[in-house]
C-alpha cells in the first residue's frame, strides 16, 4: 500500500516547473488551497487548468473559506510576474 504524499512533497511538486503534467492535474484536486494556489504561478500548468483551479479557489473564498481567500491573496502579491489566471483559448 502506498502512503499519501506529505504536504511538503505536494508543495514542492506544485511549484516545480518540471513536475509531470499528470501530477499537476492531480494536485488541482488537492484539499489544501495553498497547494492549489501554487499551481496558479507554476509555468508548467496549462492555462485551462489554472483557470479551473482559480475558479474553484474563488468560489471557496466567496463562500467564506479563509484559507482559500488567503491563498488567493498570496497569488496576487506573488513576485513571479505571471498572471494568476488567463482564460483558456
């Protein structure tokens, strides 16, 4: 039986541009808003997946989830120079 990945491992994967696409897609459903917010600034994450993650985090924040709200605030102030979410083509 495989043990679940630790938060530290998931966080590292969510920020690493060399993380395989399948792993990034799996992290889009991570229970941690912080892990999902990391995907918004990872250049390897496709625009459509960033859009989906951003929409889900925004809905959670609007429903009162403070962790999702704080994660989105972090993305707004991140110094990556990337737009957190672009609509897919």
